C-alpha cells in the first residue's frame, strides 16, 4: 500500500479523500458530493474545494459535468499531512512486556 505525506494539504481535504477512497472500495461506484459531505462531516463548499484541489494535485480524477464520477487515481494510496505513527499497527489488547498481571 502506498502512503503519501503531503503537509500542504488541509485536514478536511485528507478526510474527504479518505471518505471517497473508502466509498469506492466498499461499493465499487462513486459517491455523490452530498454523500461525501455527510461522510466527511464537512460543508458542501469544503467538499468542492477538496475535490478541486485533489484533482489539481493528481490524487483524484473528476470529469466535469458528470455525477458520481470522482475517483481516486490509485485506490490503494492513502494520504496524510503527517508521517504515520510506526507503532500504530501494534495490537493494543496484548500486554506489553513490562506489564505484569497480578
């Protein structure tokens, strides 16, 4: 899986991208802008700005005058503003070696 760190993106744009990516992965078709707005919990203006900026940067393809046509250029790619935490994938349910159960 490819991950891109782009510190110039806004957090809301990253959220819209992830909502769009997950929608495509789960349904196999594109969401409407209203569905993106509800999934990312942002305004319609923010969704439009995010789609325009993500298209400009090459993260999504968004043909004009087509509904449900916004699609990530690579469904496996994730993006973020900051580098990912290398320890995030560890299972938090397992006890660490310094813990003792009494």
